[in-house]
C-alpha cells in the first residue's frame, strides 16, 4: 500500500465531542446533508435566502445570480449594501455597542480594547477625513501597515466610503510595494511610521517612500501615516499626513456609501507560491455573505467566544477572518502585532491563557515551528499553560500533515477540541472544503468535505470526473458568491488561469491536486498540480513524501520536488530541516541514509529520495509557505533567476544549493 493510500485509510477518526455537537450551528451529518440537498434542489433560491437573512440590504436585490457573461459571474448585483455598515453599525443597532470588538495585544505585550461603539467612531471619523481629502467611491487605496486596530480601521473606513482597498503585507520590500501601488492605480497609501516585530522596529514609512521613489506612482496623492512608535520619520509636505490629523475634528456620523453588491471591496495579491502574484478582485455582497456564513458554520462562532485568527491583514485570511467575518457576526476577537516566537516560543499559548481564547486559527507552518521549539525547550511547551478556554482549533494555508495534526489535537486542544482543516484560497474568498466542527468525523490530514453550496469535484486533465480513490485535479463546478471576480487589470489572465479551455471553460480550477477517499468521499489535498511527481511511471504527490519525512522524530520540516531524470523520468529531491542542528559532512550522509531508508520502509522503495539536502530553514513566502518553484530550480542545480520578491528568507538558498 502506498503512503497516500495509507493516508486515505488513516484509521484515526475523531467524532465531534457530544457537548460540542449539542450546541453547534450544524449539529449532525444529517443536517449537513440536508443543507447540501437544499442547494442541489434550488441553487439560486438557497443562496438568495441566505443573503437576505444574513446581510443588511439598503435596497434588496431582485436577481441572485447573473451567468450571462460567465465566467464573470455577478451575484445580487442590483442590491445595495455596505460592508462597514454590516460589520459595525448593524451590531450597535442590535445592542452590541458596549461589546468588545477587538482585543489588541502589541508586540511588547500591552493590551488595548475597543468596543463596537469605539470602533464605529474611529472608522467614521477617519472615513470622513478620507472623504475630505477627496478620496471617493471607486478610488483605490493601498494599506501597508502591521497588525493594529488602525489597520482594521483603515480597511473598514475604505469600505465605508466605497474606496477599494489593497492591503500589502508589511514584510514586503519597496519593490513589491511599488509594483502593487502601480498595478492597482492607488490614489492614497496608508502606512505607519514603523512596525514592531519581535522587539525590532522596522521602518514602514521609509520603505513606502522608497517604493514611491521607484516611480510610476503618479496617481498617488496622499500618504497617510499612523504614528505607531513615534520614531523619527521624514514627512513630505503636501503629500504626507498623520492618520490622527486626518481624523481630528471630523464628525462621528458618516453615512455609508451604499454600493452595488458587485462593487469591488478589495483587490488582494496572492502570496506568490507558484508565480507572479495576481491581483485578485473581490466583491462586496457575495464576499461578505460567505465571510459571515463560514464564521457561523466552520467556526461555530457564539456570542461568548473569544476568536483568534493569527493571520496578518496582508493575507486573505486576515481579510475574511479578522477585518470582516468576525465583525460582521458581532464577535470579539484578538488582533496580535507580534510574532509567535517573541519573547519566546510560548507566546501563542500564553496569549490563549491570558485572553481566554476559545477559537484559535493558525497555519501549519506556525504549528510545526512551535513543535520544534517545544521539543527543545520544555519551558515553552504548551503543557506549561492553561489552555482550557479553547473549544475549537483551525488550520489554514497548507496541508497539515497528520503528525502535526495529532500534536495540535493533543497538546493544544487537550483531545477535546475539534480541528477544522480549512482548504481555501485568496481567490475563493472564504473556506471551501472543511469539517463542520459539530458534525464531521475528523480524519487527520483530510480537509474532509465541501461546505454546503460549494460544488467541489475531482477531474482528470480533460475535465472528466474521477472516481473516488483516484487522484486528480480539484475544481469547483458551480460559481459561489465569494469567488474571485477578475484579476485586476487582466481579465484574460483571469479566464486563462481559472477557467481554462482544456477543462471545457466552465470549471473553476483551483490549481491543487486532490483525492477522495473511496468510502467516505473525504478530500485530501495532494499538493499543487505541478507538484505531482512521476517516478518510473508511479504518480505521487509531494505531500505524501513530506508527511512521511515529518513523521520521523528527527525531522521538523521537509519539502519534496522532482528533477528530470534520464532513468526514472523524475527523481525525488528532498530538502529537510532537522529538529536539532543542521548536519554537515559524514553526519549529514548518515542521517540522509537513515531518512532514505525510512521513506523506503514507510511508503515503498519507489519513493526513496534520490537526494537529501539539509538547511536551517526552507525558502518560504512571507505568509510562511514553502516555495517549491525555487526548490525545483535548486534541485536541478540551476541559478535562481525567477521572481523572488515574495521570498521571506533569500539567504537560505545558498545552503540548499548542493547535496550534503
Ligand atoms: P499563488 O497563487 O500566488 O501561487 P498561493 O496559492 O500560495 O500563491 P494563497 O491564495 O494564499 O496563495 O493560498 C492558497 C493555497 O494554499 C491553496 O491553493 C492550497 O495550495 C494551499 N492551502 C490553503 N489551505 C490549505 C489546506 N487547508 N490544505 C491544503 N492546502 C491548503
Ligand atoms: Mg494560488
């Protein structure tokens, strides 16, 4: 049996705890199936009902879905709404004015809280200030800030006046920032003097100045600066203003700009794991609807919850599950400025204890690095903290390997919290395939089943359905409200990338490979389409070999790529980070042999890596994803000439150039 088949008959099944199921929004598989049926019977009617029930409409829509210009789908188009009204004002009207909206914890540990009323006042005054500068509906505003209440205020204020925001992750360079300002045609940039991460102050404003000086930003008239540290920054007269000055003296009343549900709420560039980032354009109504529904269905959000999504607002996860979803549902959430390893690798656990977090949502890359840290330093092991407040855990961003899943379940969830392994993308706007915590029996390493209304399927290279048990290409057969509307400035690339001719032009192509279990129909993501290896005619997902390596007690992280090989078609090259020190010389040779034998024994001799290279880390995108496209170049022994602007740690490439 191959490793992938083993993964699929993974016999550890975790049923939803009874107490959890009893109170959940979706309490059983019967209920889940009934919801799916409702969509099958009346697709438009069901979406229309949910949109009416969940969003405030200034003017109701008369048509749910317009497919006349497919794949440029339109949802609820003639309905008028406003995202900021739905996230803030509506909650105040419903009696939540005094409820805490955001608990902000700064890098250094200071805690600041805002209620829904306070958030409203900050958003309204800033929105009025933006209007006074002449920024209006349809304008684009780039936001280049670190995690802060002000970052959320900036996004909400743009939404309030109908300006389309484009958030650029604060870790990006001047060049990456400039490219995005130019591509999106921004009239204003909102940034901060400095950002604090792990005790270090980083000069955001200076980088922003450098970006603008690179040229092409002629449309940009205003640079608005949030004073975070009070560090010394040059301000350019006429162009630059302090954020507090923009808000000062403005009215707390700001009538929202009522926009069509199709109005672009934001453009967000993908993380660049596979190529040049794409400016993904999202809508207002359909996007917000799905952010809300997934908060309710996947996260089972309750009034009393303290929700913490550790993503940055620079990524889609920080849009849907920080800036919009939790607020639209009237929730209380944590916003965290710092990094998981400062002042030590117990920071996340300490914060869960301090704020009594009940729902915790993070990425496999963070989990794996904290496993490594707690293995070497018992003081930061989660068992040193009181994590009893937790009732639900989530994972996003990459496949979570079963070993990390088990560790998360045992050490963080105390074996009582369901884990929702949420598969989705910048392009999908919200979760697509994920367990429902009160209903779905969990299997480590599987994102289980599509959410109701999401018609996910697996097809072959010609778009034909694949039977369960056979791997293929993940697609979505019907549109859904929060889907990408287009690639900003590049509708052709939108059609080519996501609705390719080869698959018939009607299927949404996610770009990931997947396989469904023969018995349960559960989905397992096997990696990006181009990460499927063909060794001597055997097709294998890179993910299966990686999971196997990470299951070895020596290994912290592993990435697998293919390299053309005369004998076998493709040869497996593996990049490994050990829990201990990076081995060299004979040590490296010895451990490489050991790991090769391990893979041979666990999966089969065919999966034995031809080559193993050791590094202190792996090349990662700024959102922490392994950049396999770079590893493929290194594996071939070639120079890296590709776009590495989204790479977090370019210095690591040198270590990985040669076989140990
Ligand atoms: P680019 O599209 O520029 O290459 P990216 O795909 O990394 O970048 P994102 O939209 O941030 O940009 O990430 C979406 C991808 O992340 C998915 O297509 C999938 O490969 C991976 N992913 C996210 N969540 C999961 C999950 N729960 N399980 C498996 N893979 C996941
Ligand atoms: Mg992608």
